C-alpha cells in the first residue's frame, strides 16, 4: 500500500521529538532488555526521545520497575491504568499522553525491533506521514496463528471498505497530524490497525522479520484473538448485517419455486403424504439461519450499547514523569 513518493518539501528531524509508546502487561522480565535496545538503536538518530510506558494493570513488578526508571531517566514517562484495560486501550492512553512530533507504538517484548525506527524516520523525512512495519517473516508465530491471522486479513479486506495492509501491527511511525486525527475519532471500540488505515495520509511500509518474544509470555489466547477479530470486523463493515437481506430474498425465491413444484406435482401425481425428512431439513435449516442472523444483530447491538454508554476508554491511577 506504499503510496507514490510524496510531493512537497522534505522534512528534517532536527530539533524534533520522537515518542515511543509501549503498552505493558506483565512485562517486568523484559524491561531491562527493552530499554537497553532502545538506547542502542535510537540514541544516535538525532532526535530527542520520549518513552511513554503504559502499565496496563500488570500483576508483576512492571510498575515498580517503571517507577525506578522514571526516577532515573527524564525521558521516561509512566501512566499506570487502574486495571487491565487491554492493549488497544493502553495504546490509546499512551497516544493521548505522548507529546512528540512523531509517535511510534512499540510492543514491550521486543517483537517490534527498535532498529527499524531509523528506516521509519528516513521515510518520514521524505514526506510520508505513516511508516508501518510489515511482518515479512512470521516464523516466530505458530503455524496455526499464521494461518488464522492470514485468514483474518483476507476476510477483513474482502468485507471492509478500508483495507489494512496484511501482516501489519501497531508498530509504525506516525506524524503528529496523524496522531491527532486518530485521537479525534470518538469511538470506544479501538481497533487500532483499522483506525490507522481509516485516517489515510501518505503511507509507506517497511518489511521486517518479526522475532520471537524476548521474555515473559503472550497475553493473547485464541478466545481473545477471536473477540479482537470480531471487534475489528464489526467496526469496519456492516456487511454481516446487510447480507441477511440477500439471504432472505434468495431463500424466499427458492421457497416459491419449491412450492410451485410441489403444487404441480400434487396436481399431476396426486397427493403424497410422506415428506417428513425433507420438511425437517428445511425447517431446521431455516431456523438455524434465523438464529445466525439474530446473533449477528446481537454483535452489532451489543457494540452500539457499548458506544452509547460512553464510558471512558481507560482510567489512570498514576502518572509519573510528566511534570518536568
Ligand atoms: N499488552 C497490554 N495489555 C494487554 C495485553 C497485552 O498492554 O491486555 C501489551 C503487551 O505487554 C505487549 C503488547 O501489548 O507489549 C503485545 O502483547 P503480546 O506480546 O502479548 O501479544 P503478541 O505479540 O503475542 O501478539
Ligand atoms: Mg508479543
């Protein structure tokens, strides 16, 4: 989805600030490695650095470690949420708090290599507003995860009016203008990849091999991933709702044709009482279709209810390092 080289004056990184936004849920084991890699990869880039760490209700030492970091390192800012709100909400909290001219959401487990940010930055200087990482090599994921993820992107892009480039995550560099656009979106359901695609701007992709998790373990089971996928789909397409009109029309036409056929057969061949099996099949099939349609309605209505309540996306218990 790389758009053609943008027109206009190239930008300069000089005097600019880059914000890293790292959502963290039980990441204490990998924190030292994370900060070491960030220092190594980014200290020579010629931009000022801000590291916004969002503790998403960790139950390990994450917050305590972050407190020490923030006390020792003026670049580190910490937002502690009141409980585990989920990655999308944690990311929103970080984006809301980041002050840099460019913002890079980054996983805390070093699956998003900080070294790639140098390339992101170079493309930003050429005038791209969004430079995203493309996972060209996902061998670190299990075969099942790769297959289901691939299937999700295919289905999503088939149904959604705003395609997301396959195998992208939240790891990307965004210009301040893009961040403001994303922040201004009022919806509660934050399917970030979808929102990032929806806002548009000039976008470019950079391929990278996604390494395995450095330490700790993934917080995403398959149930959570399924819910994430349904969240994403319902937020960006209403086709599952609308398709029932078509299904209904086709079923009705079939029913009319079948009815006419039956009448003709009775007229020609006389009455035919047996038919229990076919009757049951049609009945059960029709019944199942209706239940599916109702279920789809439920998915959307539930989400509308969620939006209408208008609860905040996240609650902050503690903010560290913002007043210096
Ligand atoms: N994460 C979070 N809240 C959650 C789950 C995950 O902030 O409820 C963070 C996690 O700490 C990590 C990032 O989101 O920095 C990606 O999570 P993870 O590595 O578990 O996902 P995977 O890479 O397996 O998709
Ligand atoms: Mg990970």
